[in-house]
C-alpha cells in the first residue's frame, strides 16, 4: 500500500510540475538567453554557471544577480506562450521557434518572436494591431499550450 501511495504522489507531482509546453530548444528556455535582462531592454545570452529551474524548465542567466531576481518572482519573467513566437500563436495558433534577440516587453510581460529568412514577426505584430493579436494569442494559447 505504501508503494501505491508513493507512486500516486510521484505521478501527480510530475503532472503538476509542467503545466504547459515550453520552447526548450537546446534543452533550456529562450535558447539560453537571460529572461531578466530582457526587462532592461537587452537580449543577453545566459551562462551555464547561473541556472535555475522553474516549472520543470531550466533557465540560464548572465549573472548571479539576475538569477536571484528571477528566483524571487519567476512569474514576472517567464515568457508568454511558453517562449514560442507570439505572432504565430496569434495568427496561426501554432508553436513556432523564436529568434531570442527579437522580443518585446508589453504590459510588463515578455513576448518573443520569429525573425529569419526575411520575416520579422515582431514587425508584423506591431503593424497589425498588437493588442488585438495579443487577445487572439491568449485564446489560442489556451487550446495549444499542452
């Protein structure tokens, strides 16, 4: 009976550990970029010396200070839509990888975008009424987040 109870707690703990699908290309969030640095309007690569886990995902930081800031309140710094392209979530209801140097802080939240092969979705986002796209992305994310 103890074994059964133990397995139940492990299973439920695992299910609750990660509630959404995160974009973890290379095994880390945001392609290894420091999510706290974005809030200083900087796209900075993290360092493997400064890591932490949140919601089952590994984050890298450029400094111990930024890691500690994140640990104090990770919800403030985690990217929207699991770190997938906000524009693709809004327009196509799809999870698309991002260019970690193409981002926007809007209403205190981090949004990331695809930028390759001549397509910069941050520019499209800003041209096509970002508040309406954000509303669409929020609805679509509820359907595709797992």
